[in-house]
């Protein structure tokens, strides 16, 4: 519980000493504000405990020591792993330290607002609301403790029922996830885009690279449904279309997913763009077929056949990792959740007509601004999905 201080204490002294200590409640602040600050402090303490700030600092020191080794870049793959892990760890530490500092400064903000009037008080309330959202987001992140949750995410989108509208819908979903990645400063690497004849995509495969992107985006697995007035129907009729989203963790060398070259059939062909037009005059696109499982992956977005084969192999390994986990845990599909492959197994509906709404059918979370959602504003859905998954796991 945050102690109630004597309002006669020096405000200047508090301002100098507030950083690094727990928030101090004020007698003149509404009890609801005090209770909210206490609740935020409890939640943040839990996050700090789960993250283990001191262990995180130790890990950063260790990675910084490795990064300073002059011979690190003799092994470029290992060097990239070290620098990536260091960057992610430093960002995590900055984030949780900043949250603590903001919470510690909240009582001082309210104290100053008492002297400055209603506008300042409104600003303090707005900062408290923003802080509450950011702490809630950190709390959700601490729920990502799965074996592969901290990995990059490999996303495959396939158009389903709905013809040309479904192909257009698949492309809209791809844009949504890429815009989400851009908002969070995550990298995106596109491996394959198979364009439909008239518009949109038959399928697309791409990776989103950032801390915990697999754990975060894994709740997007399933069938996404769009209802709108079709822009491709000259009679202006309403159309329902579907696309399926698959999310897998990017494979790392520690996974030991070995692929026998004799088990793979390699086909090469010319890359193609929208409408089937050639975008490459050489046979640089690669299709890999894993004969034992029947898994087929393609890659055509790199400039050379060798680069496409390397990228396709990464995707194949990720899919084989999913198969491996399914075999090890036959009683539950750990990676695919409840998505299945049926277009009837919907996880979210996006309605643009006759009303505006996006609703997750598992969590009941919904918003009335589809444009913002389709522009990458999906954090609310992700957080609700992670909380829902945790509650399902605890009740299982």
C-alpha cells in the first residue's frame, strides 16, 4: 500500500527525491486516484518480479561483453543473434524502468496540478490513463512464457471462400500486419507473394522480426471473416469472404530441425507479379516439396535462386517444427491453437457494411473503427487474446 504523506512536506523536496521510490499518495487527491495508483504499483511490482530486472541487467552485461569481443563477427550468424538479443534486452529494461519512473512521478504531477487548476488536473488524469494502458501491456507481455514465445513470427496468409473478394481480403490482412509491425518498429521480411489473377493474393508468407512477436501474434491464428459491399461487384452487393492466418515461430539453430536433401524436391520457375506478369526473366523462384510430409513452400521475392532457396528452407523448417511439436504433443495442437483449417472456424469478424465493427469471437473484444484496425491498430485484440489464452490454459 502506498503511504499517505503529510501535505505540508516540501513539494520541491519531493520532486527531487521521487525518482526511484514508490509513488506517494496525497491527502487532497481523490481516494479513487490513490486506489488506482496503489493498484498500478502492485501490478508493476508483479511485472518487475516476473521480468527479474536484476537478472535482466546481468544478462545485458553478459551480452555487452560478448558484443565487445573483436572476434565476434567471425561467425556472422552468432554475432547477429548476440546483437539482436542485446538490443531486445536493453529495450525491455528501458521500458520497465520508464514505467517505474512514470508511476513514481504521478503523485508529484497531481500535487502540481492542485496549484495549476482544472486543465492541469485533466492532463494528470490523461497521463494516469496512458500509464495504466502501458502497464497493462507490460503485464500481458509477462504472460508470454511459452517455449517459442520470444521468437520472431512467421506468418502465412491464404485466401479462402469468396473469390476475388477473398484474394483482396488476404492482401488487406497482410497490409494490416505489416502496418502493425511498422508501428512497433519491427522488421518485416517477405518470402513469397502469390498474386491472384484479378486482384489481391492467393497466399503470402512473411516474417515479422521483433521481441516476442511470435508469442504476441500467435493469437491471430485462425480464420478471419470480412463482410462488406464488394468493390468488384457492379451491382454493389454485400459479400462475405474469408482468409486463413497461420503463425509459426521462426526456427533457430538450437531447434535441430534437420532436413534430408533426398526428402526434398526442388522446382524452379520464373517469379510473377500481379496478373501473372513476369517480374523476372530468369528461373529464380523456388518451390520446395517435402516428400515425407507433403509440405510445399515457395519463395520468389529474393533476387537470386540461391537466396530464394535459403528463404524457402527457413519456412519449411518452421513448418516441420510445427509437425514435430504436434507429434510430441498429439493430445493438443500447441502451435495451431483452435484454428484448424475449416473456413467455418472463425476467430474474428470484420464488418464494414451495414454497420462498422470488428469483433473477436473468442474474447468478445470489439471496436467500432475497422479502418484503424485494418491500418494496424490491433494491440487491443492481441492483449485480449493473450489474456483469453492464459485463462483457457489455467482452466484446462
